[in-house]
C-alpha cells in the first residue's frame, strides 16, 4: 500500500509540474488552470487555453520544459489561506468555483508551492521531486477534450494526459503494452474481419452484428446456455420496456433514473422506460403464482436486450454500449439455500473463464459505510448479507479483495475481475445477494409450517454482457478465435478453376454438418488466398488441387501449427475424417 501511495503522490506531483511548464510556455495570464489529479498509469491537468490551440505536436516541448524544471523542485511550502485571499490569488472562474465549494463545506483552503509554482491543493506529493522522480520515468501521452467538471453544459477544456511509473523500465513496458493494445483493438479487428457495424443513423453505442460477428455472439450465448442448463435455470423472455412504476418499486427509479432511457406512448400518459436490467421483471414472473418452500430454488435466465443512457464520451466500441444483452439470471431461494446456489454459480463462472483461457481474481464489493443513503435497506440487512458473502468466500478458501463502496445499491456482490492477455482488468461476472427487492415487491412463499416467508434473491451474470465480452475476447485472442468460436472455421481453397467443382462439394459437406466454412473460388493465386486466410486468422484452411482430387481427399492446414512451427500442413485427410475431426474439436471446444 505504501508503494502505491508513493506512486500516486509522484503522479500528483507531476500534474503540478505539468501545469507549471504549461504556464511558463503559454503564460499564466493567458491561460486558466483548473485541476489535475493522479489517475491510473499517470496524471492529467485540465486547462482553458482561451484563444490558444494546442495539439499532440506541442507535447514534446511541454515535456522538455517539465524535465528542465524538475531539478529545481526540491521541496514544498504549504499554506492555509482565507477564502478572500484564495480568490484574490487565483484569478479565474474555475478556481473560484472550487474555492467557494471548499469554503461552503467548512474545509480549510490550502495551497502548495514548489519550484516557484503555487496551486490550490489538498496535498499528497513527493517531498523532494528532484531526487525522487527519474526524468525518464514519465512521458506526456496525449491531448483530449474534457468538459469542466464532466458536465456537457460547461465549457470544453484541454486535457493533457501524462504517463508515470516508478522506473523507466516500467514506463517502457507499459508503452509496449499500449502498442500491442492498438494492434489488438477490437474495433480495428472487427472491421478487418467484418464482424460488426456502427451507424450514425442507427445511433451511437448500438452495434449491429454481421453474420460473422453474430456467429461469435451466438457461440458465446450458446455456451452460457449450456452452463444455465447445468445449473437448472429456466430461460425466460421479457419485454424491452416497462411502466415506470415497476422501477419505482424496485428502487431503480430513484437510484438509476439518470441512466435510463424514456419511452413515450401515443395512447397512454403513463411513463415508460427501456429496461436497464431484468431483475424487476423476473420478480413479476415469480409473483405470478403461489410458491411453496418445496418449489425453491426457482431460477430464471434471460438474454433480452438492455438499455442504458451512457454519455457519448463514455461509449467505446463493444466495451461500453447503450444497447446490449446480458447472460442474466436470478435465483429465488430460501436462506438455507444461499450457500449452495452461490457456490454452484461460482463453479460455473470458473468453468467458463477456464474455457476462455482468461485469468481472474475476485472482489467482495461492500456498502460504503459513510454513504449509507446511496443504498436500499437497513443496517441489519446489510450486515447480515455482507457476513453471508464473506463466509461463503472464506469457506471455499477463495482469495479475494474487499472493496467498500462497490456494492450494488440493493446488496453486496462478488465481482469476478477478468485479466486479459495484456494484463488489463475487466469486471465481467457477478453474483449479488439481495434481501431488499423481494421485500419491496412483497414476494412470498409458504414455509413447511404454513407461515408466509420472503425469499432471497440472487442476481448473477456468468460472463456479463455477450456483446461486451465479445469485444474483450477479440482483444484477448488478438482476433485468433478458438475453432468453436471462430466466425469462419474452415476456408476451402481450390488451386485453380478446374478444382472448383470438387472443392464446392467439400464446402457443401461441411455446411451440411453445421461447420462454418468459406469457399474461396476467386481469381487470386494460391499464395494470395492462403495469405488472406492467415491474415483473417482462420483456424483451418483446405487446399484442393490435382493430388487431392485424385486421392479423393483434402489437404488440411492449421493456423496454430503454422504460427508455432512455420509449417501448418497436416497432410491429406479423407472428407469423412475431416468432418469427424472438426466436429469433435467444436463439441469439446478445444
């Protein structure tokens, strides 16, 4: 923890150094500084350049000035000043807004000065930047636009991002990772492999999947369906929009309204919303008939589309959408069934991530004890539910990290944090324990003594959103999908035009067996066709020439062997053995 704090303090210090360098170059009286925090992997500073316009081309000059100034940053002077003194010193509307807010909260207004530069700040710096920061350990990264305080109604400022690590080696490693991430960008690969489309006429954040992309998406959903069947979930289908009253009872209206999209009816004055989640509707399926303790647990899964009103600046390919599905599920059970249900779901999630070859760790997401008003339910409910989740993880001897403030507004949760091939973390799977919504919807079951009891509700997602997960997988695999997921599993390549008839029969045989095949009867030469198959990272391709026709066989080549040994030629194989081999690999998800 001490190391993390030191790195955070280093990044915060560099944000000040950045502001000082910008002020020296562009003159403090001609720009307006706002604020600059430390962030993951670095820092930034938001600046109003007024009439000046800067681009990424200016970063080198600013960085050079930062490094020139760094040796003179040898200590900090800390002062507490009055509101009037602060407003007089910091003569811009952005700082004035911050100063007035600090004063209204009754907090101290403090400044920090280093190397002749003074800024409004609460602290958190390296004491001697000149000695503690290696000039090669940081780098200015890029320039972006950012609304003041993140509010689209405010002025757009210039945000200068910087990267900073403990050492030059760590920075270099991160820069290599960034370059690799650019190569693996799912938007780039999806375009190259013709997997999905975004259209301004349809709307931002709403993907349309091509036949190839939908093949991947369906395979992801299909595997989640297999896991649901093993777990005993019955799949339901629910409407895309609902009356506002449903979300008022569930609590989503009060806690989540700003992220929900409204629907207007021509024939009704009622308020409707596109649903951001399925759980309120599933409560109504449960409530549709009397339930006995013998009926529980009752498990519903749902792949219906969900909708969330994300801000345009937050949308990012498939990983942040306005329209998406989830491999969603809800369990209604007795208290004595919680442990088994959560344990079984955890096992299914572990099975899924093992198949997808994704590392992960677990986070126990708890209520923020200092902001209880953000959550539904009493202290007793929260204390009880959090203890249950902690005991479950401890009983299974699972290592986890506790995180206050990350709980759902209705209950604690176990979040599975996936770690991809580039060591980036993604929150995907989740298991959430909810004592609140069953109470709010007055759900009941008859216990063995005839009494009326309230069931417990468990929310869960195995891999989260298939759409978002597909974006993660594209980058995790760098577009080289395993056979069972690949949009094109086999490409058939005739050497010349006179080989097309035999090749087409092979193509038809594969199609008859539901193997996703592509027939390349174009005019390009063999080398070009094979190169295209490799570039599209197709798992197998079949070459058909005179020898194959004469032997009534095909020559099979493999992407994986080609990548590993430089020669993916698996030799000739009969058509029947080919089908058998591919179907076995697809079935076993090798």
